[in-house]
C-alpha cells in the first residue's frame, strides 16, 4: 500500500467523515480559534518560566511548577492539533479565520 492510499483510508475512517461540509467548517473554525488561544497561553507560561529561570530569587519548586505547567500545556496543544488536523483532513481545506477581534 502506498503512503497516499493509507492516508486516504485514514481520512475515510475519520470520525468526521460522515459530517456535512458546513458542519465541518464550523468545527474547523472553532478548532483553529481554540488552537490560537492555546498557543497564546503556552507562550505566556513559557515566557514566565523563562523570566523565572533568569531570576536567582525564584525557588526551584516554583521553576519546576512552571516547567510542569508548560509541558502539560504542550501535551494538550499537541492533542488539540491532532483533532484540528483530522477535521481539516475531512473538510479538505483550511477555512479562512479572521484574527481574534476582527469578526
């Protein structure tokens, strides 16, 4: 089996394959917005962790907590990205989504 054939089979077996295009587009837009929010939150935690790492007065426990939070957020973002990818694969295109606040 060629890679392209496997990919098509994977898409065909997607939990989203029986949905109408309009439903998929609504899901895709919502998933894209959620992904944007997750990325922004991840960046904020990363920046806080980076600042704390450079501050010698911050305890190792606080640094560990920030690191653990960042790693947990990365895992959540990765899982959400997989869902978004499945939706986009089933839809067949990436819908246009205005930046936040421009709706």
